[in-house]
């Protein structure tokens, strides 16, 4: 997929105020220090589309970006370790839950995982939540440039084995590096293929 246009649309904390256009929507979420904004900027070939910060937890709203005028990329607040008050964390975790459970345009959630670390309970619990709510998701491993190829292979295999303890099949997963621009084509091609499948189903139903 070629990214011909990428533009910010709206930020809010109320799922009812999200864009009403019936376009496929892909949500990006992960722990607050996982490199989400850098990944979004890398995927879209825009240096400052998503705001990056040295302070984890900066994203605290539902952020919609329109891509190629035919699908939405959604930047969601990170979970865990964010330097915000308990009251603020509880508030935006509530609208994240509302988003996932009420947003009909949502096609898939991409859960971002720092490839350097062993499987974390907070990430596994979030994936379990998505599974219970029957929300399709994929995994994007970030910061692959921080490890050597053998270590990447070993860590991904360990994660897959952990998931297979509770899941019958593995979700799609991608290995990325924002600094080395690794994984951009794979993620975007997956989204493009999914969009094409959705369009074909719509044509069959009409």
C-alpha cells in the first residue's frame, strides 16, 4: 500500500463523537512506552503525524487519522506505567473500553509489544479481554533494531509459545523497527488486503 495522504481528523474521549463515515478502522494500542507514535509516523511516512514524547502516557485521547481517504488509523492511549493520576487513568481506560465495545467501524486492533521483553501479564490480559469481546487483533512487535536477529527470533518464539497456552491459534504478528523502517510494508499490505476483503463482502451483500 502506498500512503498518498494521511491527516489528523479529531481527538476526543467520547466514542459517540468519533467520525461517522463507514470506513474500516484500525486501532493501535500498547503499553505507554512501547513506541506507538514513532510506529504510526513510520507507517504513514509522516514525521509528526502522531506526537512523540520522551514522557510515556502522553496520548490520553482517541485520535483519528484518515489514510488515503479510505480508512482510519486510530491512536489510543497506552495502558500501564503512564505517569498520570489514578483518576485520569481510570477515566481514559473507561473510554478505551467504550471504544472497543461500541465502535462498529473497528476492523482490528493492533497490540504493540516491545520485542525486548518477555511476555508481560498486562499485555496478555489485554489480549484476553479482546478475545472475550470477540475483537480481532494482531500483534506488532516494536523496537526490533534493539536486538540481534537470533534474539528477535528467540523472543518472538517465546511469546508465541506463551500465547498458545491459552489460544488455539496465533493472531497475525509483525516485527517492526521505526528507526530502521522495518515492517512497514508488511503491516500496510495486511491492512490493504483486509480492506479489499471488506469491500468484496460489501459488494456481495449489495
